[in-house]
């Protein structure tokens, strides 16, 4: 709740002149006393550390405030499978039974291809498949709005969490270096 500031000196003077010309609605009620301090106290300015030549300003937020890192989203997802199997999968000791390479595809081509691949792999009884997205091309970022690298790399985990794939996919994890590293995902399917 905001605290009211009170009337300024000029406002109180105008109010007192008005009160003299008006008839009170409730003459038996006592009138509230005006504030004794006519001017509000100014707020202290926020302290700013001195800046010297050659020093760098500390950023207030992370470098990329649009979305959290995709590896954080994938690797910190709750574990919904056997922990020993998950450790073996992350270490690259499990062999994927099928592979889908999305390199060079656009979003409108990649999404149906991914859906078709995951649903058919699950129908065939496969448990572990790998989806290769690539890491994305490094482009210079000259604009005021930061752009993400690797559109498919960021979009594929989102698609795997949506219907109809959410009912089929048990776990999504970034692949081991031997299977493509951060440019690929292990997708562990339900039986």
C-alpha cells in the first residue's frame, strides 16, 4: 500500500481558504491536524561506485537474458528413468538404436520429421535414439537484440516436451562427445 505524501504548503493554504467558505457536512467531527512538515524529505540517491578508466562495469544480468541455457534446461530436467541407465547413457556407453540428422533443415521441415521419427522408433520398440541438431553457425551479433545460435538445437527439446511426443519420450539428455556432444540429444523412449 502506498503511503500518501500529504499536502504541500500551497495546497494547505488553498484548502484553508476553501474551508472558510464551505459549510461542513459533519460539524460534530473534529478536523484532522495537518502535517507539521510542509516539505517531504528527499530520498537519498543510490550509491554508485566510482568508475576509473580501464575498468569494466559489472553486468546486472547474465549475458543472454532471453532464455536460460538449453543445456541447463535439458540436463537439469527431473530424472524419469533408471539412474544407472542414465549414467551409462550420459557416459556414451549405451549405443543408440536409431539416428535422425536434422542438419540443414528448416523448422517447418524438421518438426514433422522429428515427430515421425520418434513415433516410428517407439512403435518399433526402440528405447534409445539420437537426434543430431548441430551446434549452429557462429554469426556476429551487431544488433541490440541478442540472437540465439542453433535454432534447431534450442527448439528440439521444446518439441519433445509437447504432445504427441511428450507421452512417448521418457528422458532427453545432451549426447556424449563420442555421439556428437552438444550438437546432439539422446532421446530415451517409453516401452
